[in-house]
C-alpha cells in the first residue's frame, strides 16, 4: 500500500496513513478526521491556558460539536447500515458493533466538557477535554484501520456514493458553507488545493468568495494554537 504523508502544518497529531487500495477515495474523510483532532488540540490548549470561557473558544467548540454530530449521524444512517446488510464474518460484525458503541460513548464526554465550560471549571475542563480527545481520536483510528477497509471491500464506489448523496441531501450548500471553511481552517496551500480540487468548480468558487468570508465573520479559537 502507498503511504500518505501527513501535512505537518496541520499539527503533530496527524497520522501517517496507509492508503486502502480500491475504488473509494477516503481522503476527504481523513481530512475531516484531522480537523476534529485539530479542534480537540485547540480545546486542550485553551483549557491549559485558562481560556475556556473565552467567547471565541466557545464559538469554535460549538462549531466542532456541530460538525462532529453531522459526521456521526451520516455514518450511523448511511455507512454502518449498508455494511450491516453485507458483512457476515463475526469479526466484521464486531467492528460495526464497536463503531456504534464508540459513537455512543463520545456524546456524554462532550457533555462533560460543556458542563465544565458552563461552570467555569478550568481544572475540570482540562481533564474533561483530554478524556474526550482520547476517546474520539482512538475511535477515528479504529474507524480508519478497521471499518473503512470493510467499506472499501463491501460497498465500493456505488455504496460510498450513497453516503455522499445522503450528506448532500441532508446538508446541501448550507452545510457545505460551514464544513468547507471549518475543515480548511489552518490548512496549508497544498492541502487546500488538494481538497478543493476534488470539488466541482462552482463549489470551489463559492467556497472562496462566499463560504470562507462568511465563516470568518465569527471569530473562533482566537489566539489558540492548534
């Protein structure tokens, strides 16, 4: 398999990945995962600096949660059900059980972070943010290492396109208007070009002229390093 080198401008937590051979290009999924990890690092840094109550941190955290919810619902509604219909090996079924169980554990951990933010508990926030980061990053690694190969084998491009169409139907341009600038936040020019190059030309134009300027009007994570 071909190694996918990390873009170190996005932060040291990015993974060195082995590309999964087959019809499906998972690069946008990986890019979303890296953006989630980026925001988890930001929250950890904000907590360490005692800046959890900063409005720009709260804005960034709310955007992170919204994008994670969209991401997980799309998987729960489109990817895992398709695989449930196709896999028969008990080991593969166990992987899908793991994906769903891990999704169920993450929301309560995010709620703990929210509770600390509301209470203004700096010490509690640091611990809660770290626990949430550990759980989500471990889940994303399990997904990439164990679940996405199942999608490559059992869904192929046709099945994966059902997931893409689910996102398009449920999110539309309004969803893309937040997802693209959120995911591109802090990306290198090379990564930006790679990601935008996978999108239709009208969407690329909208991203540059409309989505990103609109997104930038709400300050997020100001002064917090990723």
